């Protein structure tokens, strides 16, 4: 040890002893937050043309999922349950997009409509969806001016375990 303006520096090693016995196992803790079961991620093509958006790419996880399937330009949810979906992307110009669901009886439901409120708008919307029967989901694009468009929209749907 040496004194240096009331600051001390220690320089020594502490020997390591033998490891002691393992103690008893504690009681089980609480169950953590719910996890998702399966998911589908879809990216749509850019579009200047009003109508049904076309799918550019998609991923379904796990690979052997039977809950989700892709048919043309829509995703089908094959099982009843609770789902969370997030739709995000960029709208340019006077644009409206609608995410719609069609059930196995042919009933059309508008799940969400998003209108651009500025000339160029980024957005993200998340909602919970309760599915009681098989549902097909697609996205429609509407425009009231020339050169309005949507840039890659992304849709993520997760099946929740409750």
C-alpha cells in the first residue's frame, strides 16, 4: 500500500477456495408473459393503381404452419382464435387503404381504413382481431389524384395463445 494524496491503492490477490455444495432448489416462479404461437409477415408491392394490393413476399413461421396460408393476394387465417395484426408503410398523396376480411360465409368486414393526412405519411396501426371462423384478409388501395401511391406496406399477423 502506498499513500498518494490521501488516495490508497491496494494490490493483492484473494485465494480461491474449494466450491461448496449446491443449495436446495427454490420454488417455481410465476409464468412469464404470453408468447405468440405462429405468425405471417407479408410485404406488398408499391402501387400507383387503385385496387387490390399484390403480395411481393411473405414468410410464415414456423414453416409447417397450418394456421396461415397465402392465396393470390390475400392471407387466410384457417383457425379460430385471437390474433394481433400490425399494418405499416408509407402513403403518398391523397390516399386511402383498407384492410378487409372475408369470412367463410362471404361476409366482408372492413377492419381498418387509413387516410393520408399529409402529402407523404408514414403510419403503423396495431389491433387485436378475434377470429371465429376461417378468414381471408386483403388490402385495398384508393386514390383521388394522379401520382398518388403506396410504398411497401407490411402486414404482420400473430396468433396469440389466449
